[in-house]
């Protein structure tokens, strides 16, 4: 295209208007955080739909959980809940660190968050293998597995996102105090997953 | 926008010596230009519309006679299921997104959508989803539980087809959520300086309301479909009464999306009509704010009325009262829109272009559909005609007489902008006449059929309904025929039509202030807003730049509200203004 005829010094601001027609399609950083939040509203509505369905099943059945459902152990999921809430604070530290240009600190905090996420998932798998009911035992059991499983999927995505950010931060100066969208996005997502778990824990284990 | 961005936009080199002309190959690949994506959406969905139309005509052919003599009842069930699914999820909903993709950045003076790659991803989910859905016919186990897929029926009939249906609808739902995110962020963050929400064109308002609605309601359908697929595949019993499940919960989840979906299907075209009517009546739009805010009111009310589809599902009486009243209230914002359009036309210099004819047809037929909707909102009446052809008549008046006429109106209105050429008006009018005649012939008798008691979704019926059914069937054939003048006209005009110029309708919204078709980055210079988008005949709009200016983006188009007063900083450097 004609960009070659333009003196690059004059167009320092539109360096991304490179030769291809695709090149101008660079996303604006402020929009990305906003877009992520809008996306999480949609995600939240999926969970809200599932929670609503759960409450509706609960309301229509005479006994809940249906008779013969073994009691849920609270210790492991309780510890897991504390672990997940704590990981949100750890994740926040990573964000604070990079805003102070402390890349090393950021990587440490990210690694700890990912580890805590993996511990959560392992705890969930352990719980699944030790529960005395299966997916099709009764309505409560089905809802339990589908809801926690769907949340687990989101935790997995979160862990993958954090590991991806960690992977990319190996390159020197990939993230700095000015440019850290990836970390911020992973953090917001991680908090979202955390909040959903708190509601889920309340619904399934405590209510 | 910050000063830096302003500067950046102003500095953008003119990318278009051949303005906006793209190679045809560009439309067959992954492209992130919102204009290419918009046209990809429109053409793809139109192809699906034709497929859905063929299925509709097969259904009507079966119903021409009372006996099942054309297809087997099983095939018939699949045909009406696929017809509805295709028309809703693969035609009307994504066609609205197609116009939004094409028009929103142009109308708000942006270079592209906020997330161009996400935009392309959202589009490229549609063809696979459509192919997946139609492939179920080849598998020989097409979905046949109706487009609502109510359990337990959907769990006991064709398993493979049902699974395909769920996957396809989930994919299309994801696509429309991603689209909605893009529209919302673009509308909220990328308007040119000086364009507040109350200077935004009405189509943008409508898309804002639609996207908000999509964002909130579609995920709930996804949740319902996730549970349904577990029932189907993993043997859970969420919706299966034999295992303690509750099928009514599915209905709630389904209609929490699918009722708002009717507004997702109509609001974009309310918006498009609100653009067409003032332009072709040469009058300022009457009640700009009323039209704009009523879209938001419709979105909000649309979210709280879903159970009016379930009056006969055994929900409690007080709940039926609540849903009856809220449903009827929707007639208020809708009526506000209708009267605002009529008042816009009142005393205007109406140009009977094809776009305007379709817009007027839209208003007329939509009113019929709206009135039968208010009738259906009344619980006693709904119980009487539930699942009869009265409902079919209502929904076709709204979705065909509303949405499809709206789509056609929008196509005729923006065709010159999209292709750079005028579409033939004579054949457009032939198309319009055939469509209006076919539409009323096909759907008007259905009101009577429903009142007489003919059930929907049946392949066989009492011989006393034969005459009316024959009329409906011939109407459906006319509708099928009506698309041919359109398709041929559109293709021919796209290739050989007279050059359109930048602003053939003398419109005032921003998309007409750039070349036709628009350059790759839409505007050479950031446009400057002087008056509102619909100020026809007002002093400020009158004193504008001369007609037939060869370079409208730099100096404003005919009757333009725009003067590209160069940014003072840029003006200091004349090299940059070339």
C-alpha cells in the first residue's frame, strides 16, 4: 500500500499501519479490559442459568438432596475454598509487582497462583474419586457434578491462562509497568472464577 | 478519544486510491475488515435463508392436502424443525449482526470494530454450525422435536440429530455472544469525539439494546443446552420426569433466551427502519429520544416476559397474571416506535424507493403481528389458541412481516454504500410486490385456521381446513418466487449497476460521508459532527457544503452535517492532508 511514501518519522504514532491491509487491526488496550469484563458478564449469566436451574430442581423435589444421598464431606472442599480465595490475593500480588516493574516478583506470584489452582483441581479430582455417588445417581448428584465440573473447567482455563502469561514473561520486558494487559486479564478472570466458586460452594455444600 | 488518537487518525495515509474496491477473493477468506465481515454475514445468512425457504415450501407442499402424501411424518417433523432453526439462528439473528458489523463503525466514525479478529472468529463459527445442522439430513437422523427441542420428547426421538442440533445452536449462540461483546465495546468506546449517546444514529441505539439483550439472555440458553446434552448423552435426568427431573425448568431456561430472541430478531430492524424512514421522507425523525429509549425499554421488558410462552405448561395462576401484564406493557414502547415512524412520514416528501416501500410494508405487517401478539398475551385467549396456527400466523407476521421485510429494506437502502452501485428499482418493486402479496396470502389465512382449531406441527389435518391451507401454500410458493427477482437483481446490479456516488439518498448519517464502497479504513480524515443525524431541512444542515463534491470525506457530502475541518495540529503540516 501507499504507506511507503510516508516519512516514518511523521507517522510514528501509526507504526502499525504497515504494508498489509490487516495491520491496522490492532486492538486498543483499554478496550480489551472492558471487553473482557463484558465477556465475563456473559459467563456469569451461564452460571446464573445453572444456579437458577439448580434452585428450581431443589424447589420442585420434596426432599433435597433426594433421600439416600450420602452426606458431603466439608473438610476437603472447605480447605480448597480457602486455597482458591487465597490464590486470588496471590494473583493480585503479581499484578502489583508488575506495576512496580518487578518482573521477578511477578513471575514468582504467578507461579504460586498457578500452583494453587492446580492444587484446587487435584483436590476436586480427589473428591470426585472418593464420592459415594455417580453422575446419574440422582438429580442432586447430576447437578453437583455438572456445576462443579463446569467450574473446574473454568479453573483449568484460568490455570492455562496464567501459565501462558508466565511463559510469555520469559521474554525480557514482555510485561512492564506500562504494558501488562495479559496479567491484568488473567487476574480479572481468576477473581471471577473465585467469586463463582464461593456462590457454588454456598449452594451445593452449605445451603 | 485522546488527542494522540485524534492525531493518529488524522495522520493516517490515504489507503484508497481505488476506494474500497476489494478483490472478490477477499470475501472467501479470513479477513478482519468489518465491512468484509458484514458482507460475509449477509451473503452467508441469505444462503441459509434460501435453504430454510426450500424447507418451508416442502412443509407447505405437504400441507396442501389433508393427507400425508408428500413426505413421511418423520421427514415432515425434521423439515419444520430445521426450517425454524435455520430461519432463526442462521438467518435473522446473524443477518442483524451482519448489518451491525457493516454499519456500526461507519456510523460512529470508527476505523473498525473494537476487536476485529474476534469479529472474524464470530463470523467463522456460523458456516460450520450451519453445515453441521444441515448435515443431520445426510446422517438420516435429523432433529425432529421442533425448534424448541422440548424434553422429554427431544430425549426420546432421534438421538444423533438432537445432539447435532444442540452443538449447532451452542456454536451459533457463542458466535452471537462474541458479536454482542464487540458491538457493545465498539459503541461505548469508539464513537468519534462529539458524538454522545444522544447523537448516535438510531440503528446504533437499536444494536446497543440488542447486544445487551444477547449478552444477558443467550448464556442462559447455553446453560439449558448444556444440561439437555447431559440428559441426552450421559443419562442424567435433569429434564426427564422418569428420573425426577422437571421438563418445565428447561422451558424456563429456553424461553429466558428465546423470548428475548424475538427482540434480538426485531430490534436491529426497528433500528434500520428508523434510518430508512427519515432519509426517504426528507424529514427529521420524530421523537429521536423516544425511539432510542424505547429500544432499551423493550430489551428490559423482553427479559421478564418469557413465561408467556408457557401459559399452558402448568405454571401457577398468579405467575400467569404477572407475565400477561408485563407482556402487554411491551406494546407501549413498540407503539411509541410505530407512531414515531408514522409521525416522521407525516407531511414528509416521501420518495417511494424500494427501501421505503419495504419499510412501510414493515410497519404495516408488523402492526398486524404486534396486535395478534397482544391478543396472545391474554391468558384466556392464549389457552384457546395455544399451539394452533394462530400462533404460527402471529410469529410469521412478526418475523417475516417484521424482520425479513426489515432486512430487505436495509439491503435496498445500504446496497449503494456496500457495493458502490445502485440496485435496479423496477425489479426491486417487483420483488416488493411479490413479497407483500405472498406474505399476506401465506400467513393471513393462518389466523383463521388457528381460530378454527388447526394444530401446528401436524402433517395431517381435518379436510375442512383444506381451502385455507391451499391458499397458504400458494402464498408460500409466491414467496419462494419473489426471491428470484431479488437475487438476480442484486447480483446484476452489483456487477453492472450505475455508479452510486457517495450519498445517493442525501442522507446525513456518517456512513454516507465516505466513499461507496468505503475505503479500507473507512474515513480518510476523522469526520467532525456538526448537527444530529436526522436534521433534514434544519438551518444548520441546509447551509452545508455544495453538492457533488468529489471528495466528500474531506469536505462533507451533499447536505452534509460534516465538515472535515482539519485538526489544527495537522493543518500545520499540509503534507499530511493530501
